[in-house]
C-alpha cells in the first residue's frame, strides 16, 4: 500500500461507517482496509459511535401483524425444509367486527355468480372453495376441517398469484353476519400456499380470502377472492 | 449445538447459532428482542409505517433465509441486526421507492406512538436513546447535520456535498470528526463498549 493510497482513503473512514460510500467506493475502501492497519484501527475506534446512532431513535411499536406475517413465512419454510406437515395452531381470540349487512348481501350476490362445488369427505372433512374465476383464474382451494371445526382448519390453495411487495392474502371467518379476521399468508412461486385457521369453526358460516396490506386488516377491503361455505 | 430447556434464557449469540440451524422458535425470539428497535430505525429513516414494515420484514427474512453469519467481532447481535435493517433502508431510500409510497399514503406520523415501557430493559434503552440524542445535539451543527443526512437520510457523501454546497473532502472530514466527537462524548457517559 502506498502512502498516497492511504491518504486518499483516510477520510473515507467516517463515510464508510455511516454507509455514505457508493458500492464501488465501499469495495475499494474495504480492499484498502485489508492492507492498512492504521485505517483498520481507525474504523474500530470510531465504530462504537456509528453503532450508537440507531439507538438514538425514538422507539415506536411495530404493528403486531408484522411478527405474525414474518412467522408465517418462517414456519412454512421451516416445515418445507424438514418435510413435516403444518402443526395445529392454538386457538386465539380475535376481535369480532361488525360487518355491514348491505355489504354482506353484496358479497352473497357476488358469490352467486361464482363457479364452485362442495364435496364432503369423512374425517377430516374437506370443503372445496367457490372461486372468483375472473379475479383468480385457475385457482382452487380446499379447507380441511379438524374435529367438526372446533379446533380450526387448514386452508390449502393452489394456482394463486404471488402478490407484490407489501401485499398479503388474508383469511376471514364469517359467523352470524359478522366477519372476523384470520391469519394473513403468502403463496410460493409455484402458486401454492396454506394457512391455519385457528378459530372454532363449528358455528361458522364461511371462510373467505381477500388481498390486504402486509400486517393484515381489521375488515376486508375487497370482495372475497374465494369462499368456502360451511 | 446449543442445548437449553428454556430458549428465552439464551444469550443473543446462542440464539443466533440456533437461527443458523433453522430453528423458527429461535428466530421468533430474535425478532422479539430486536424487532422493535429494527422497525423504529426503519421508520425513523423512511418516515412511513408501510415501508418500514417492508424493510423490517425483508431484513429479518434475509437473516432467516440466507442464514447470514453473525460475526461477534463486529459488535453485538443488536448492532448487527440494526446494521442489516439500516442497509435495507438505505437501499430503499436510494431507489426512491419511499417517495413513491409517500405519495400513495400519507399515514405514518399520525400513527406513531411510543412503545410502552414494559420492562426494565426498555426503560434502560429509552434512557440510552436520550443520552445518544444529547451527545448528537452537542456536536457542531455542520457535523451533526452531515452525520444525520448520511446515516438516517441514506445520502451518499457526494449527494450531501451537493445538498450543502460544500466540497466532498469537507463533508467526509465532518463525518470523521463528528463520529470522533460523538465517540468521546459517549465514552464519557457510558462504560467502554456499551454501544458495541
């Protein structure tokens, strides 16, 4: 390393630690660091100051849905790696939301136009979704219901489109004219996905899926893409 | 291999070892410990919750998917996680994606609220934040502004030079001098290594 090289890089230490170098400049600086103990020492001397900067930030609470959607992806990928089926999820309490009657009527009318069939199997029961083929052409979904629905169900989908960044699918449970939110989920590149519905479905009327913002919504923002009537 | 009856008793470094082995529960614990700080940093940088959520999620998924290796010689796990999220936020800012999102949604500031102080750890972190802010405020204005534009604004040194109408060498010098002063201020207030 020449002293000229060192002189030209010495002032890069601060910019390097603050992330203010371009990619090319950073790579050049790191090559220089490898052969310059003086600059390495300077980087290590100033690193604690740069590391303190994020700790000056006012703490804001992340939305609870962020962890939920993150863990859905992580758990699904862990299962795929190990080749084990989805575990049954604990039931969780979800806020019950009033859903406007006129909108429910609209949803019901819209669903009347959907193409779908329902089949029933013995233990566990499987219901096939009615799919809005105009909006999700080629998609299909089956709801596998455990123990008469008391312990929830697993909705498996295929032929779904991967959504853009920041958007997720969300399941919903309809019961006595109310629609309550169920977990959000994503589908893989092969268009397949699955989501565990932790609610007691024994007295539910339907399970639905919509597209929502990452983190989930408290009420559906669109007509369902698919509906499983129970 | 890490063996423990209660994963929550593990140190961050041991948790990282389990994350590297593909353990979702260890990953969840990593998020529980550092997700709030990561989201807060992303939110401070990009100014809206939707983009901050995306950045935090992408940062944590990159740790999970690529089994990124934690290098203890570069500081604590918290510093490492925040560094990953910071890099993602800088990429987002430089792509200009945030400005697009800001046009789409004006939410953010009005939704912001401080996380409640539930534990002693959070209270200590809040105090730590106040101290670092005080140390930053004590810097000469030109140094503080340069550091904030670089670190939180995601601007490169040449962009800052243009914004402030100053030579690049001056901007780089302010960054180095500012960090040096900040280090000295912090070392007066905290035990050595407290921020590493």
